[in-house]
C-alpha cells in the first residue's frame, strides 16, 4: 500500500509542477526544454510504475457480489 500511495503522490506532484509557471520557467531556463521534458517524463513514469506495483500488491476487497443469475445476464 505504501508503494501505491508513494506512486500517486509522485505522479500527482510532478503533474502539478506546470501549474506553477515561474518554477517551470526557471527549470526550463536552467536545464533546457529537452532535458526538462526528459526528467519530467522519467519522474512521471516512475510514479506510474510505483502505482502499478502498489496496485498489484494491494489486497483485494470485494465490495459487491453479483447474484448467481447475474453472471449469466452479464
């Protein structure tokens, strides 16, 4: 569960960075457009991988069970 939460935090945080225009502009000026996009992509991919790994390891909680006849209807 820790991997899932960490991945979500990383993924959301990196996607919030462009909303802070001065910080984004400063990073683009410091690193350049290409490296900025590359680092952004790697961090976003890392967050996505952690979300996937965390989801795979999370316990399954059954919220709803269809009635026996419901399987045939679906």
